[in-house]
């Protein structure tokens, strides 16, 4: 291992060398000048103490996964609030920390939902269970939306240029406009376009946050470690938005070619949670086309591959399940959405879910006692 002091306290190598040198002095004094032992001890202790003081000033101490596995709720949240604390954690480290916290009930609500089993769901049953139409639960292809937005913007720009007699100037600047648009789409992941949309449609930011809060909340409740999230306009991450969670069971089972129904049901429920969140709040899911494509991609990668009605039935069951769960945990979902809109750190997002789970448990205990 990399030395404990060096790894955890970032102690300066020079100070450690001085301590080693004085240790040699001590051994020499014991062998040849025993009467001078007290003086040698003081000379050895001084550099060692100085080294430790220097270590404590060198920077904050990083929590190791092993230490995090025994932390309390508040201590874990404090660690999750500082990305530097987990910068060297592997996916397996994250998984072990969350699992240890679940065993000790240090993260209330984590892993509350289990035993999901998919069933065949047709369109009438989907609409009956959710109270929403199939159209409301069908996201639109955002690529087409951006294309139409770009065409509309260019048409307005061309019309203004002709009205003001600046058409020739527009033609000269057109290559630059196309270059900027292409760079934004291919390199920046539509960040510039999204920034414009968020400026013109502030409610779109709320929709993004609600969508990702749906993924975040159900991943946490289903017992999958959430390691981060990002929203357009809130970070330098490329892309619109995303929630990062780990599903090691899914990865291992896909690699073995033995995907369990419970594992698949859990993953697809989380995957459809963004669509469900938007449909509940706005009666129409605008985002989520990529989520649908990901679900289809996974099912078609299985052997034998899923096709046709089987894929549609699982998608309908998953989104119905997501709608029902998000309605059940509406308080936590709304609180989490607000935290994400504030760009709160991971720990604070987990805190609002844990607090909601704790309140829910108290209510259930009170109701049980009353009955």
C-alpha cells in the first residue's frame, strides 16, 4: 500500500526523511552513549511532531471507502458533499459504501423498493393505471425539435436581414453561424443551444430538473448507488442532463448472458422515471427519447433479442410503475427537484430523500400504533 501517512495526511517526504535520520541517531545513542538518551529522544521527537503538524496543514484529509463504510448519516452526507473526498473511489468502492450504509440504516430510504416483477401491460391498462394518455407518456425526438428550432431561428434572421437591407451581410456571416452551430452540436453537446432555450424558456430548466430527479429518486429507493448528476447550464458537463448511478448486477448479468427479470424490471423502472416525472407534472413528456432508445438497445442486445410487442409491453409496464412510485413519493421527488435546480451537492440531494424517508417511517409507525 501507499504509506498511510503519505496517502491520508499528505505528509512531506523531507519531514519523513528527517525523522528516519533521527531514528538512526537514537539507535546510535543507545549503543554507544546511553547517558545522553533523554537528549536524543527530544531531538527525535521534535522533527516527528513537526512533520505531523506540517501534514495537518498540507490539506484536508480524504475519507477512504473503508472509513465511509462505518460513518453515520451526517458524516456520509458531508463526504458526499465534497467531490474531492470521493475522487479516487472506484465503482466497487461506491457500491460497498452504499451497501454498508444500507445494512446499518445510515441512509434512510435507500433500497426501500425491491421485488419488482414485470407483467404484460397493454395501452388501456397503462392509461387506467396512470390516468395519463399514451400520447402524454410518449416523448418527442429532441433532435427534430432542435432542427426545427434552428430552421425557425434562421428564417426569422433572414426575414429581418431582408427588411433591414442586410441580406448580403447575412450571407457573408452564414458560414460562421453554421460553424458555431456545428461545433455546439458535435463538440459541446448542444450547450449553447440549450443555454438559449433556457434563457427563452425558464420553465424548461424546471422540466430538466424534474426529469433527472425522477431518475435519481427511484435509483436511490431501488438500492442503486447514485454518484452524481448534472443539468444543462449548471455545470461544464457536455450534454443536456444526466444522473449517474451504478448497477453492477445488471452489468454482471449482461456479461454472463443471464439477465434476471427482477434486475431488468428495476433498471427499466428507473430508466422510464424521467418520462413519468414530466408526464405527471406537465401532462406531456418532452424529454426521454434517449431513455427509450437505451431501453430498446438493451433488450435487443439480449440473446434471444426482444422484439415487437414484448418490448412495448415492458416499456408500458415500466413507465406505469414509475408513475405510481413517483406519485407515492411525491414529497421527496419535489424536494429533490428543488435541490437539483439549486445545483446542490450530492450529499444534500440525498439528505432530502433520507429526511423524507424518516418522516414517512414515523407516520407509518404512528398509524400502526393507532390501529
